[in-house]
C-alpha cells in the first residue's frame, strides 16, 4: 500500500511518498516522513518493511556524512546510489533489507538525477519511476504526461494528478502524501497533500 | 515465477568472417511491470572482449563489477588484456565458486582472440561453458532466439550482413516474449573498430 514515486525536471528532481505507517489493518500514524534528506543535495524516498526502512536509511545517511567528514567533499548522487546498491547487494544473501529506494540528487556538474534501487539491489538511473501498488497508476500517468525538462509547476501538477489517481483507484489508498524537491538550492520539503490531519 | 525470469532479458552473439556481433534487448522489468527501456546488459571488458549478462539484473551488475575488477588486476600484473578464452574460464570459475548459492545470471562472452579469431561462448548459472562456432543465446527469449538464429544464420558473413542478421533474429524473438524487448543494443566487433547501434523494435 506504500507508494513512492519520483521524476526529474529542468534543474530539479522530485520525490513523492505516502506518509502512512501501517500494521496490518491499523494505521499507526499518517504523517510518517519516508523521504530522508541524505545531505544538502540528496533525497532518498524509501518504501518497504518499516524496520528495515528506518535502519537502512539512517545507516546510509550516517555513512554519507562520514564520507564528507573524512574526505571534505560530498559524495555525488551516482556514488551514493552505488554505495547503497553495494550495501543492499552485500546484505542480500545474508539478511536482506526489504527496502526499495528512490534516490534524487542534484550535482553541480551533472545536474539533477534520479536513481531506482530495488530491494534486490538492481540499480538504474531513470527519468521517472515508482514503487508499490501506487506505481501501477503513477507510472501510467507519468507515461502519458511526463516530458523531459518540465518546470516545477508542471511537475507538481503531474504529481498531483498521480496522487489523485492513486486516491481514486487504489482500494486502500494512503491518506496523506509528502512532496520533497531537490535542486541547486538544496533538498527540502515542498508540500503535503493531506486528507486527514494528524 | 522463476528468479531467472524476474527482470527479463534476451541476449545473442554471432560469429562472422573475422568479426562478431553481440546483441541484447533494452527492457528492465520487475516481473510484469516495465521499469526502464534503456537498460544495458552488454559490457565492454576491453576493446576486443564483450560480456553480456542475462537474467537477474542485480547479480548481472554485481558480477560485472567483480569481473571488471579481476580484469583490471590481471591487466596490471600481466601488462596485457585477457584473451576471451581465458576470460571465459575466469567467469566459469567465479560462477562455480558460488555453486551452492549461485549468481542468477547466464553470461554470454564474445571476443576476438589470437589473430583476431572470433570466440563466443555462453554458460549457465553455475559455470558450465558452452562453446559454439556459430551463435549463442541466453535469456527469457532464448527458445525463440535459438529458432530464429538457426534459420537466419549463415557462416562467414561480413560485418554489415551480420548486423542485419543478428538484428532481425533479436527483434523477431523478443516480439514473442513479453519479458524482453523495447528495442535492442547491437555491438559489431571487428579487428579495427567496435560499432554500437541501437535498434528500434516494437515498443511493447
């Protein structure tokens, strides 16, 4: 029931995630932030097993920070993506992390980028991607309306269309969504899309 | 669904007259859903040796990284590139190391060996080599590929004709397989140059 999707626009990358924390039929909370800010210019939207998600994302965040302290330069988005893939791949045959990751980042030299990382450590650089049951709707909406170099307004409008589609067509649709954006000014929360207050 | 069919793939390599061709499809899927239509499965190890890895994309990426590492070390120690036959033995040994917890990949290796003699081989996921003089196939579309290649292949084709043949064989085979397709990458390797071409097929 978790939905995470993302897309790359002109000079920015966008990640949208639902914010429900669910246990069987019970919604524990509906303002869970599943998009972690890795560093000043990286966002990581994660979906999957709740404990693994929290553990793995924090582990990656601290290691990215450690690299920065040791080497005095931040990791590029591609390097961070490959680091994550390596960790997932190493754990895969011992104690797999059941977490799907959408990594969005902005680098000075290469601009915005989005990486799809599966829970079995498949890594691919993409323009648009989605995880979860919501992906069936979000991907189709994006296939129809996405084009390269969209402006922020166009991308937010497309994200809203995807959220609308998920809300109307998914039987157990999440209540609230969070949208985060990363561009040359940094990674930050953009807005929420709420149907329930928490 | 088998783990070998999780991501979907189609690979083929063919031998021509002093040249060879290696081709793959471009789809990356997660079972029934297509995630990307520009996924690379063919990797260049050196300018006369290509490795393509089918089946599970994650293991294909892991294996590729490990093999590039081993080849770079070899190059540093031996001060030359690996011959395709040697590389095939290396891949086979690495796969058999994991005999009881294997990599879910079927590699296709294509290269020009001594005197630029074309060499192709494939192996299954635990490293049993299959050498061939004409063509090798791998992936979810392998059965269709066997049929298409068997009927379209002629020995001693020149580079241009080889390109046409391998492209037609690949596209017609992936059209019958829902898990592979969305175009193709074709590499033509001759003693003097490597040409990469992207095919547009049925995008579905």
